C-alpha cells in the first residue's frame, strides 16, 4: 500500500510507503503511482469554514485541479490502475426538502453542487484511459476524531445542544466503519459511477439531535435559529440547514450490508454508550 500526503514524516506501518504530493502544486510523481492496482483520491480543502471568496476558490480548486492533475499523472503511466475511487459528497444534490435522492437524481444548484459536479467531471475523465471510476458521495461522517460529529460534541456535552433551524431538514449520515467498507467495496467490486455513502435510515435534524443528546445523557433544548447560524457561519450555514434525504441504492444493489444502519447504535459505538 502507498499513501500520498501533502506532508512527509508521518508515522506509518513499515509495509506502507509514503510519497509526498501537494495537489495544489502539481501532479504526483510517476513513482508514487507505479504498479498501483487502484487509486483512492480523498484530497480536498475543508468545507467547514467561513466561505470567503478565497476560501471558496481553495475549496473548488483543491478538488477540481487536484483531481485533474491526478488523472493527468495516471495517463502517463505505462501500466494504469484498474480503478479510480474518488471522494465526492452528497452536497452534489443541493437542498431538496423531503425528496428522496438516489444516485440517478439530478444535481442541485448552488456553490457545493457546482463544486461536486466539477470534482466528479475531472474524475470521470479517467474513464477515457480505460480506468473504472467510482464517485463516492459521502454524507455526514460520524467520527469522534473529525467531521461533523466532532464539531457537534462540545456543546452537546455541555448540555447546550439542540436542533438547527426548524429541525425539519433531513440529515443523511454514515458511521466511519461503514464508510471505510464502502471504499473497500468500490475498490474490489466491478461497480462504477456514483455511490451514495450514507446509512439507509436518515433522520430529520430534530431526531438526529435527540439521538445525540440521548447517547450523551444530556438535554437538547437549546435550538440554534437560522439567523444565528447565518451570522456565525455566513454562506456556509447553507450546509448546516440543507435538507438531503439520500438513499444508498447503489450500495444495496452491490449487496453491501451496513454494520450501522441506525443512528442510535452508531452513536453508542462511537461514544461508548
């Protein structure tokens, strides 16, 4: 196994080889990709920040240009990998109320859908090289060491958490272990195209926050109104208020069985409840 990272010096098992690649500065080296059976591409600027003009540029370019440079490097290989598994996000669909969204649903409108479309378009270019491409559209990641859950934990542990806005927006989430296994599925199975990486049982935000408060044995009685979220986060508050009821149809068709299909057991596993 090989890992490409912006920074060297990471502590890795001896069987894992580390190569340094900064997607913003150029293509990865041929040596870093040589003899790879499959490539999993995860790089991208953090979306969870205030969307200044410069931040929006970095968010888009890190995905669009980074993926383009990776595909250009793959094109130069004498022996190409059989698969490119590229991260994407359910932000592709935009905010769609109560509509059930599948891999065949049309993209939404707005900044994040535009970013995801550009991101996926660059990945799909690898198909012309004879490479199978999977675009993994990830939902809200449940992981105590990163992602949305890590940011939600401090106020809820203090007993000052609550629903966001009116709490009716759908939240499509996934446990970190199921996400890892879906990436494995994308590498090992002959699937291609979009793959929604979400658990099969999304919840409205009000229900999600109740489950989180229950897992932490805390109340959830301090809602964050829309105007407060917009004041704190600016345009990025759209991510917090978006309603995305996403179904993992492609995973189901491939025979994938979720270890954590329901939120309560997923939170109990992560939080020791």
